[in-house]
C-alpha cells in the first residue's frame, strides 16, 4: 500500500484522511473482502469418554463454528475538464490567462474532490450509517440556542453513539461558520466591564494577547475547517441553515487512485488557441461500507442518494459520526 495525501482542506490536512491506494484498481470498481466480526456461540463443556465426529456440544464436544466475510465495494469515479484561451483574450487581458488557470488547478481539483467526498458521506449517513447520525439543529424557524450549537456537550453525546469505541474519534471536520463559533467561544473570558473590584463580573470580551488565528483542537479532536462541508437549508421557508460536522478516526476514509492526474496541453494554430485538458480516476471509500448500485462511474447526485449504499459489517466498528448543528454566525434562512 502507498500512503498519499491531497492538498485540500478536508482532504489534505493530516490526519483527516489517509489516502491509501487500494492495491491495484482495475475495471469499474474495487472489491475487497473482509472478515466479519467474530461472535462465537459458547456452550457448556461436559465430560465425555468417546470421540464422536460431528457430535453436538451437548454430547460433550464443542461444535465448530465459522466466521463470515463481507465484500466492500468502492465505485471508481472518472472526472475531467478542459480550458481554452485564444490570443485575442491574452492581448485584451494583458496577462496570460492560461498561466492563471495552471496556478489554480491543484486547489480547484481538491475542492471538487472534497465536494464529491461530502456528497458520498451524505448518502452513507442516510442509510448505512443512519444510526451514527445525531441532529441537534433547531429543525425549523425561530431562535437557536446553545443546545443547537457545536459544544463539548453535543460532542460527548455524539461520541456515545459509538459506545465504548467513542474514544477512538480523533478528527473533527466542520464548516467555517461552525469553526469560528468555536474560535469565538475560545476567546471569551470572565471579566468586569468596570475594571474594578466592585464591577460586575460578566462572560464575554477576551482575546487580548491571543495570537492564535485558527481552531487547532476542540474537545480532544483535531479540527479541520472546509467550506465544502455540506450546508443544509431545509425545504421550508424561514428554517435556519444547518451544518454537518463529521467526527472520525484517522484512516477511516480512503482514496484509491486508478490513474494519476493527467494534464495535457496543445496549441490549435487554426483557432489561435491554447488548450488544456485534465482528467483523473479515483475512488473514495469508508471502510466497512459498500456501493450497492449496479451503475458505474456515479455522479455526485448518485453518491448522495441514500439507497445506493449499505454496510458490509457491524457499523459499530465504523468509527465515524455525523453531527448536525446550527451556528450563531450564520442564521441564514431560505
């Protein structure tokens, strides 16, 4: 296996995603079998004087049991795009537009990939991982309160969805509107506005002398901020924006690369254009899940469709939770 990392917010900052090449990726999908959880059925052991092949445990022998396997499937996605710039545009701009395009290719592709990943997570958490979903948002119109925000309390409740494995979660991926609420909370202090011993002590202010400009950790988790994280505006007017936060264990999300990123360029002398084309062929995969649709090369909309996913083994062994909250920094309504 070859460990790879990308350069995009949710995809690049280790240890969010360890991009692992899933052996050799050929064909239209990657299939990998994995042993299911071992859940032996124990029996009382009794004394026996004779060897009997195939005897039941009630006769003094243990009954051989077996462990099953589940097949994980990651559908390979093929994507590409192209740009063209003609000489007239170069003369009009006074600069080289193609150079500008080339300089932003990596970031643009990373954003596209991050969007695709979050669409896939949408589909997963509405079927295969539905019981790993905690919704604390207001779910309607009106004023939100602390109970609807991302707090240490809601984080602890989300961890509890995994039971004893909740402590394995070490990474938190959030939208900037949620991240900067945490930043704001971290700046608050108990102080007195009167700056005297008799002044009333209030909760607020703070930030003096604090040099940190990012939220590095919160509630024992590494915080990754990405604008591509799904922002949900429910279908009813006046309902407030909702933000999905993902809590996971490092290494849970994997990326398989069937073909390396390919960038090709040429000159069309008849149209006086410089042309560039880009294509890449990859697959994201959450361990323990399966693409259950017969279609290949799914679109983002298909990845986000709940019925296209299923789990291949006990979901309690899949260390990932989705927590939906509001943010006081973005109370946008429809």
